[in-house]
């Protein structure tokens, strides 16, 4: 009673207390005539029995009233939350009978609750023009374009659905509704209308692409000019200025290239050319290219090379960008005389190869792990070291790895070091057929 802030008197007036009041009335109806005709000894015994029954009835009725009130309050709270969500929510049972249809879903599908609630939808419902879009979302295989963003058959299911006339891009998450014993009672779909969001993203990417292209040519000319000046006879102070200018131009070009790559990834036009590659030879080439950086940062790099040959389908240029980013970071954020260990191995009982890149560097704060692969994110301890970076490298690396059908994750201990893991499928069928951006997963 204290939890709800309601008085004891309120509970006594609830419908669940009717049984108690009825039993109390019966006691009086039966007991009053007996007062005149039944011996006192039997009257007292009977009254005691009636009192026990009344007490048990009262207690059970009160518990039921409390429980039902708590359920009612929780249901009202849940209904309020669902009604105010910006995403559409659709709940339905195993027969596809609609039980929940919130206001956001009304706006997406342009349907009234009375038109869908308690109605069973089947594949043939798609023939009704008014319910066509709704049915295609309920049965996603009917949608014109379906992009699977989660493992097939696993819950929650995450799909991107694209429709034309009118143009509509929806992200649909489907999960099961189960009881305490795990029995499936129904399903719930959360539908997000991403049409405007993606249109804004496209406009932003177009601007970035144009701006980056406009910047790349003059920046390249500036860098070449500095490189040409390096060959001239210069004083010490002049040589230092040329060196600083050359490094600044290179950093700006690197950022411009990163922005261009992000724009291409998010528009699905990064472009991949897959081929069968010997991963041992490929990793050795990447590590040899990183040798000057290792020398600059005074870091030793080890390659734990497997004895057996390991092949995989990949785009050497794109996957090289991802690997170079991870190896460069392992050296850049290391300690003087630190180490970087690169290992390639086959995952037991799985059609994947595992590459790990372990360093002895500064580590990553636990609160930064979840944000690490986001655009423009840099951990606080890294920015405090005044190391340069755009915060795009890991975002690009994640998208490249996942486009190859793999996964990427990280384990880290602050001030002890970090290990990045990435997988590559050995079965080409596990490589996604379509480019997509992996930003929110």
C-alpha cells in the first residue's frame, strides 16, 4: 500500500474485496437468528469459525486487490511509454492478430487503430491497397528491397526495408514475447522511419564529397611543393619550416581522404574487388610497410606466423586500410620500447580466420569501449597525449571488416595495453552481397 501511496480505505472499495463483504453479510444473516435459538457454546464456536473464514477471505481479497492494482498501474505506465515512442510499435500473436498499434505506427502506415487492432493479417492482405505497406512490413519477404542486418533466424531480427512510390526507408526490429517458461506468446515489431534521416545523411555526404574533392587537389599541390623544397639547399630553420609544412599538408590530406571514404561507405559506393588472397603473405606486406612507423615510435613488431597456408576472399586495398589503421594505432599509442604482436590463426570449429593485434600501450578507458568505432570519437586519454587523429579510422575499419563478412572487437586494460580482434570468413558465401553502412549496430 505504501508503494502506491493509496489509503487502506481505497483498497476496501476495490471490486476484488466484494467476496469479503459478501462473506461478512452472510455471517450476519446466518449469525443473527442463531443468536436467539442456538446455545451459547455452539454460538461461540460457530462465530469463531466464521471469524476465521472472514479473516482468510479478507486477507486473500486484499492480496488480490493489491496485485491487480500493481498490474494495472504497470500496464498504464507501459501503455503511456508505448504511446509516446517516436518509433512505431506493433505487437501480434502467433496467428498474426494485432494486439498493439501505437500512434507512431499510425503515422507511418496511415492507418487507424480500429482498422488493424484485433484483425488477423495474412500474406493475401497485401492485395488490399490500404494494407499493402503494412502487410509488407509484417511479412518482410514481400518488401521490394530487404537488407538483413542480423543473423538469420536469431532474435531480435533487424532488417532495413526500402519502398518506392512513395519512397520510404524503414528499419524494423522484431523480437519474441515470451512467458516465464520461455513459451512464445507473440511478437513485437519496432518500426523506425529513416527516410528523412537518410536523405539528410545523403545531402551531408554529397557536400563532404564536393568539399573534399575541392580541397584534395590544392593540398596535393602544396605537399608536392614542400617535397620539392626539401631537395633544395636550406638553412636549419628553413628546413624545419618545410618539414612542419609537409607534415601538416599530409595530415590534412589524410583527413580529406578519410572524409571521402566515409561518404562513399555511407552511400554504399566504396567499391570492393574481392579475390583469393594468401593472408600470411598479405600480412607480411602490410607489416613491412609499417616498419618506418615502428622505427619512428621505437616499437618492436612481432608476427606469430601460422605453419599452414591460410586463404581468404578479400579486397586487398580496402582490407589493407583496415589492418594498417589498427597496426598504426598499436604503434602510435604504445610506450617507448613497447611491443606489437600480430597473430593469425584458424578459429576452432568455425569457418573463420582470426587476426589479433596486441600492444603494450596506454589502453582504452572502459567507458570509451562502446563508442570506439563511432565517427569522430577519440578516447580522452588519447587526446590528452596530444596525438593527432581524425577519429575516422576505426569507423572505416569496422565497416570494411563487416563488409568482408567478419567482425571486429576490442579488449583493453587501461595503462596495460589493447588487443583488437577481427575475423574473416573462409567460406565466400558468408560475405554480404550488398554494401551497407554499419554505424548503429
